[in-house]
C-alpha cells in the first residue's frame, strides 16, 4: 500500500510548536500589532522549522484582499523601465505586498488593457501602469481596484486613479531652464519615441520653458532612446553652427550625441552644452561628465506604492495627483555660450 501523502503544516501546528494560540499566529502572519517582538520571532522561527506557508487564497477570502499588486510593464531592457521594475518589487515587499508582472509589447494594440485584465484574473489589490505606450486610442482603466500611473497619461480615467512621482514635464522644463539660464538664446531637443508618454512629457516641458522665456522653438529631432539614435541626431545638430545647447530626453541618447559632437570638432561644453535625463550610473564618468536630470527610481517607486497602498487600504476613492520634484545634477557638459566674434 502506498504511503499516505503527509498533510502540510498549518497554523495549528505552528501555534503548538511556538507555545502560543492560533490567533497569535494569525496576528503575526498578517503583520498585526499587539504582538511582542519575542513572541513574533518565536512564531516565525516555528514556521520556518515546520516549513509553514500561508494559504494566500484562503487569506484573500477572509480579508477581502490578496496583498498582491499587479504591474503592467513594458517588456524592455532599457535602463528606465527595468530600473523601475526592480524598485517596485523591492518596495512592494517592504510594505507587505507581493508583485505580479505582466509585460506588454510596444506596437501591439490593446496591450495595456489585456495586461490589466490578466492581472485582475490573477487576483490583485491594485495595479501599476509602468511605461505604457500610446496605442492610438484613449485608455479607460476602470477596474474596481486602484490604479497607479507614473505619467499623466491622456485619457486614463477611472474611479481610483493615482498619479504619483511623474517627472517628465518638470524635468524637461528644468533642463531647458538651466541651459537658458546660462545665456543660450534657445535650446534644441532630441526627443524620445513619439508613442512614449514619458517622451511626450519631456517634450512638453521643453516647449513650456522656451515659451516662458520668449525663446524661439527650433524643430526637435526624434530618437529611440538608444545611443545610436542620439549619435544620428548629434550629427545633424553638429552641422548647424547655430546649435549651442541641447536637451536630450535620456542619457543613452546623450552619449551618442556627445560622440557625434566630438567627431565633428564641436567640443562639449566649449561650443555646445548638453543636458541628459535619468542620471544613469555611467553619467558622472563620461567625457565630459554629463549634466542630467536625475530619476531616483527607488524614491519614485516608494512614493507611488505608498500612495497606492493608502488607496487600497483606505478606499477613499479620491483621485490623487502627487508628483516628486525633479532634480538637476550639474556636471561639466554645460557652460555659458562662447561670445560670437
């Protein structure tokens, strides 16, 4: 006769091993207060020894929550989206949530809504839209869970939409104002892909700063976030002697632009000042070190998830628009323009 399969350990077994009540085990596992540190550690140690795992499905039925946040994330190895995903996972754990990720693909219609529906089928308490792409039609995110976006996405609406940590418009404005403040008559721009909402935000910030200063708005160039596209744009700009200042929508494209300027004999910052965006790890070590607008992904993720968790747990239903301030990191790629002879 085959041996009966052993029953997995339950909360009763943990309580017996730790010498406490089953209710105390439940309080420890649910992260509730009113349990001493000594008792909490004893319960957790007993759970580890027994190999106890919480029944999350049953817990969700009891509490009405899954303690899981879903992320609809653009499937990308680019520095920004991948850094944000890592930061979201880290901070979700810190506030007691697991993370479920569904990747979307650029260029496929209906991706965001399909991802949202998949996450809802899995069971989540809230949803994060991380770097969604403009699919050519307004998004109507209207599930009965809060939704967090890191961009002010046109058309995204719903009863519990939270926008937190959006930096794009302020960043574009800050970078452009820095260059104008150095005395440059205007600022050229290398934008990101047109379908990216974040690229549109940075483009808008650039335009707003130029308009506020009464500066002429030159035609902008468009890249695809890669150094190669920045290099191609840089070759065009380097050939124009009127170009003295450029705001590039991310640091990777700025790297390509720096190379193009060097090859064309337009030294940075002596002839052309350059500002990037992101503050990637290599930015301080470029030649010259790159002035850039920092995106603190850890802070953005922590701030946004705190807002989202508050909406999950309090259920106010209020729309929150709460941004973090942009931070300009001034290094050696920007300087006042040379006097014209």
